[in-house]
């Protein structure tokens, strides 16, 4: 059975220490997934005003800057 570990309060949590990198990685992953779904012609479910909405591929909006196009 695992034992509880005592955290050293002087060492910041890794997610706190690297929060900028984690956020950038998450943004990149979502952008890549949206681009892939759009390219393959697949709809994407999203949440809008607390409701699930299905976006058709032509409705998926990914900024041109995010696609590497200018």
C-alpha cells in the first residue's frame, strides 16, 4: 500500500513551476486537434452557453496565425 508523501513546501509544484509551458502545450494540442478534424472533414462538439453544439468542419475557426499562414 502506498504511503502518504510529505510535501516540501519550499519546492514549488511542477505544474506551478512550469505553468506557462503546460498552457502552451495544451493550446498547441487543441489547435492541432481542431486542424486535423477540420482537414479530415469531421464535426467537433464544443460547449457554448452551457450547451453542447456540434460544429461542422467549415464552422471550425482556427486563426490563420495558428495555422502558420499569414
